[in-house]
C-alpha cells in the first residue's frame, strides 16, 4: 500500500491473515477473489477506458499506508531476539 498500488487477494492463511481480506476490501484499496476468471474481470475493470476505479483504489491505498511499520517490526523482532539471547543493545534506526 505504501506505493499506492491496489491489491487483489486470492487467498489467505487462516487465522493470522484472515483480517487482511475485510481490511483491504472494506477500505476500498483492493479486491478478493479465488476465481482466476473473476480476477481477470477485476483487472479488466480497473484498466477499462474512463474507469476511475484504479485511481480511487490507489488513493485509498496511500491513505492507509504505514511505511514506518516495517521498521517497527524489525525493531520489535530485534528486541525479542536480544531478550531471548541476552544480546547487547544495537541501534535499528533508519
């Protein structure tokens, strides 16, 4: 989403990724379908002449983007490993 690109989800891992589908669809930055035929129709609609759907979904994706999240994840992982292995504190700042 940080690049403003809409997404088509065609599956998810039960449990940990189940919330991604409604988040993407309900926030208007992507679509979900397991059907290759339906996915091809979605892409055709996005790129149809005079369609604003791709532009709107791109704006929605940018609105939801959290580019700093990747750094927070790395910092959290580093802290967990450090605590577990009693490693010295290192800086993970970008």
